[in-house]
């Protein structure tokens, strides 16, 4: 089960009669207002450009929906989420930002945000994500959803390869055995005696618990000494 701050409230817990938009850039603020108007025809929208203005609006009104920027001239929009949730627990809070890093994403969700949208998405897609709220679908940009899944379901660690206690010379001998060289050829290649080669092969087989050239080849590949 996902943590509480990831799950959205049921449809019965909110209505989309009015909304607060917090965004300090004029053009982007107009775009967010347009998105809400398209997603929820007839919705009453209060648009502000600073946290101070947002706090004034929050104390004067109760909002069903809040679309909040994060980076503002007078502070961080995430701080408003807890204020909104305290004054009006059913306010549906959605962050609308350009920041997709873990700190901002999870700080917002922990504060009580129900959704997290990246403003760089096409308007049509953002509108569709907002419309999904009434069906109980949290408005979350795909890249943010992937980040959340990675956070809560980290990749399974790869199995570590057991590294036997082979000396550098033994690794060289194992590699040459796996390549098909005879004892004499290995001795010539390494410029050591055939008896020494036999001694190294015996040590390698004993340490790896193998008894054939085929098994030696498999082990050499497993240890990364030879490509399959």
C-alpha cells in the first residue's frame, strides 16, 4: 500500500467549485488559470503571485483546489500546503512546478500535497491530469510517478559474484586453460616450467572445486576473465 501522502482523497471529499492558483510569473499564471477553466468549466479562480497574497486569500476563503508553485520570491510554496490542510482538510493541493528533484517532490508529498505536475508538459496533458481528479486519479506527471516508484520500490540488487582467493598467476592460468591452451603452451606463454603450470592448474581446480577444462571455462566467464 502506498503511504498516505501518495493516495488521493475520494471523490466525495472534494468538489471543484473554486480554486487558488499561486504562481509569480504572469504568463504561467494565466496558463494555469486557463487549464483549470478548461478542466472544470465554471470554476471560480483566485490567482495570486506571492505567498503573502496566498495566505491572505486562504484566510478569507475556503478552496476546494489549490494549484501551487514552489519557488516564489517570498518563500517556498510547499509551506502553504500544511496551512491549507490545517484550515481546510478537504482542500485538494497540487504542486505545479518545474522542479523534479527528490527533495522538492517528497517534501511536497510529505507536507500533504495530493499531486505534482511539471509545468513543461503540454497543456492538453496537464488539463487531462486535472480532469482526472474527479475520478480519483492523482494528478502526477509521468516522470514524477516513475521517481516515486523508484523511491518506494528500489531495483533489486544484483547478486554479487563470489570471488575465489586466486592469485594473479592462477587467474592467468585459468584464463589460458579456458582459452584451450595446453599445459606446454601455457608454460611457453607465461615463460614458466610445465611442472609449475601443472601446480597452478591443480590449485585453481581445487579452489574452484572443478575438475575439467569445460568447468574451468564456465568459471572464467563467471569471474569476468573470459567473454562468453
